[in-house]
C-alpha cells in the first residue's frame, strides 16, 4: 500500500508545483488544467488555466494537487502537513530553506530527540511542511 498526499490550492497550484519541482529535486511534473478537461466550457474563462490535477514525482513517491473548483469556497489548507524526509542534514536544510522562503516558520530547523534535523514551515503557497532527517537507527 502507498499513500499519496493530495493538496488543494486557491489558484496557485501551478506556481507551487513548479517551485517544488525546481527546489526539491523532484522528477516528472504532470499538469492538467480545467481548460484541458471535458468540462472546459462549464468552467469560467478566468479559471480555465487553473490546475484540475497535478502530479509530481518526489523520491519514491508522489505529491498530487489541484486548485479548488471555481464553484467552491477555498478555505485554505488546515490540519495537515506534508512530511519531507531528507537523506542527510544538508539536504534537510536545503529543503527547509526553500520551503521557508516567502513562507512562515512554525519551528526552526534543528536537532530533536527523534531527528538530527526537524523543522516546520508553511510555504508561500499555504502548504504546511515538516522537514526532517531521521537519526541513524
């Protein structure tokens, strides 16, 4: 079994996923817009370039997302975080710094009793992240 986080943005999904691809060492990025879909004609013109579905390869997994449908009220992302596990402390710092840029820090990156590096940040696009490098077992 594999879990895949699915995030919902208020119109910034493309910008967020292009940023993640560039700064998190991600692989292939696939984006489908509302305008690419069979419901294009039912979508307001100003929303047709927004993301209906995005998939980004991250390590051995994937991160998926979309922009909130135009007929729904976007309430932001609340109550969840994406955990990004780094191979070492240097990679954790690189990821953390990229996600913190323009965002807000909830917990500075540093050692804890369970990780050699751990920090929490909400990125500039509204997604909450926990970046960590686990202690050796």
